[in-house]
């Protein structure tokens, strides 16, 4: 069988909460992958849409199922660090300490691509993004398949990334052979992508591993313009890495994101909620637990993401909250960023993209 895209048969949903108890489901999913089919699987960040990375036809199926342009390269997922040697050409010496500290985990390293990985995986380029996911089901699946697994997030192109199997089905049911359901993802935002083929190394996408932690081993790591503390970005000017387009991770509703934290920001959100509700709009708000009370009774659907000081909880709940508010539905979602430290940088990046690339300056205090 060739690729699994645009199938007519329904997608198989298999529970896989435990790598040992659910070994039969994992073995079945691995057989599908080896036969060139598409399988969505849990990782610690978001659900991925996997195909055998060495099978160009299977990888083509990923792009058609997601309606993703071929110009956006895929990450290759491995079960063992030793397998990096097969997928990457030259391996910079810093890979070893990076792998020892951050793998398995939410870090993708862009390395020179070996001939074992077909060009379609890398959008025709000479590099390849590589990651060892930490999720036990992902690791068991990749090991059982015995091949590297190319996997983007298992959503339609530009949609919000999936953090549950139900999210995957909402976007891809009938288009892929199978989804392994292991419940919600623990991190909730995608991996950090670091380009090690440039000098100095570049952070292409903030994610589950913080820039601060990376700088312990990569002291000269550069951040993308959009991740610098300034909001201003000249329209159309900066050259971005492939796939770093602005409308991404986006809900259907319009998103308004204040770039700041604190009481003045919450008051500004409340004022926006009131103004829009008065115009007859259906409004949603995404805030920290402590901030929800200030928005009660204003007519908005308020989702409390987690305690203000717990960015891990906020990241874990962000994508599900965007999908939840879309399902209400609401016309506008109002939110704010959570600083730039640690996971705050990834949250700010995803909120900005979900808002079409624009952050709203915080109110003057
Ligand atoms: O956490 C994650 O990274 C998830 C899970 C499934 O592993 N995957 C994921 O894949 O988010 P995707 O395709 O949705 O995002 C991959 C990002 C894109 O922005 C892509 O452009 C970038 O990584 N990327 C992949 N390979 C690259 C390469 N060779 N050079 C530059 N950027 C690359
Ligand atoms: Mg994605």
C-alpha cells in the first residue's frame, strides 16, 4: 500500500496508555507505519502525525492529509540517540552534551541531513530536524517500527496543535489510518527547535526546553526577531525559517493578545470584554486562575489556564482552551502573554501566531 492520505475508511482509535499493557496496539500501529500508512501518536509536547521517514511516498501522505505545503520541513523522531548517526550527516560535537541533558525531551536539533532521509522530509533542504521524544508510547512505537518517524503536529495546517486524540480526530478523522490515544499531553506546546548548522546556533522556535537552559550549553544561541522582548516587527521584512509563518496555531475565532501581565492588563481585558459584549459579540477570555474572578459576570466565556506562577500548567492547557472556546463558539478570544522567562517565551510565540502575528501593547499604567 502507498500513502495513507485521503482515505475513505474511518480512522482506527487505539488506547495506548501503557507501553507494556498496550503492546498489541503499539505493534499494530508500527505495522501500519512500516506499510507506509499514517499513524498519529502521543508525544510529551503535542500529538504527532507519523510516517516512515525513509519512505518518500508515505511522507508525501503527511503533507496531503494535513494540507501542508511541501516547503515546510518535518521533524524526524528517533527512539535511540545512536540513531542520530543514520539520519544526520556531520554531527557537531555539542550534540552529545545537548542529547545527554535534554533527550529524550522537547528539543529538536537541526543537523546536516544524511542521504538515508529523503529530501521531501526536509522540504528539499540539506538539513534535518531531529528529536527523541520522551513519551513512553512514542518511544515504544518508534522502536517497534524500527525506522525513524517523520512527524509534524497532527493538525490541519495552520490549525491549533492537538493535545488529545479527540483533537487529532477533529482535524484528521478519515484521512489517517490510526491514532494511538494516551490521553492529554504533558507539556502542551511543541518542542524547541535549534539550528546547529548555523554559526552561532539559532533558536528557530521557542518550546518545551527554555532558552535559558539551552544557553548553559549554547552560550551564543541567538533568538528569532519575533522572540526578542520588543513587540514591533516591520511587516513582511524579516526572513523567517521555513514554517515560521505568522498565522499558525490559530483558532477560528479572532484572537486579541495583550503583551503583558498584571492587574492593568486584566483590567484592559475586562474593558475589551465589556465593549465587545455590548456590541453583541460572543467573547472568550484566557487568563490565569487568579485573574478569572475579575472577569466573572461580564458575559464572557472565561477559561482559567492554571495558577499564574505555573507556566507549565498554562502551557499544558493552552491549545485545549483555544479549541474549547472555538467549540462554544465565540467571535473573539482575549488573552495576555506570560512574560519571556522559561516557557513564557514559547507561550508568547504561540499566542502571537494564533493572533495572526500581532501582539497588542499592554495598557499604560
Ligand atoms: O513538539 C514537536 O516538535 C511536535 C511533536 C509531534 O514532535 N512536532 C512539531 O512538528 O511541532 P511541526 O511540523 O508542527 O513543526 C516543526 C517545526 C516547523 O516550524 C518546521 O519548519 C521546523 O520545525 N523544522 C523542521 N525541520 C526543519 C529544518 N530542517 N530546518 C529548519 N526548521 C525545521
Ligand atoms: Mg505544527
